[in-house]
C-alpha cells in the first residue's frame, strides 16, 4: 500500500547541512499516515530521529538532534523532509523514513520514536559527516 523512497544523503563536513527527502507512493484507502525518520550507524541498532503527525502540526525529536534537525512534510507532494543542520560526525548513518496508518497507530510507541510502531520503510539514504 505504501512505498517510500529516500534521497538527499551525501557526504558533508562537520557543521554542514543536508536536507533529506522521502517520497511516498500511497494506494488511497482513506487512511492518513504518521511518518518518521530513523537512522542506523554501523554496528549500532536503528534509532528514532524525528516523527510527525499527518497534519505536520505535531513533531517529536530525539534528544541528540533536538535543535539541529527539523522534520516537515508536504502532503500535496506526498513528501517527508528532514532538514539537518550543524551536522556532527556522530550523525553518520543510513537514514530511513517510515510510515504507519492512523488506524494502526499506537500513540505511545510513536511518541517514543520506536521503530516497532511503523509498518512501512524506505531503503535508506547514506549520510556521512567528516570531522
């Protein structure tokens, strides 16, 4: 029902910026979707970065990116964004976008940026930050 394709990753020096995009192809069922960004560094578990509700009016961030990253969405374009600023070497990871239908949402899981709260995943885009 939902296909997600990320883009915008790349290599950047510490202090730089990148904007990730995730285009969603959705078979219309009347559902609206909560979405999020996750990342996985080599040898580490995947972690939640930021989440956003269907209207874009509510967002949550991991402490490690609060104040540096901004999640947003353009529903007319079915596109999710992650604006990343003041990047640090520890931000180096594969970044994934994810989606879950409102009818399947477990709010407490979503608020806590847990990956088990999502049903659909993109293939990822690599972000590398050098010092």
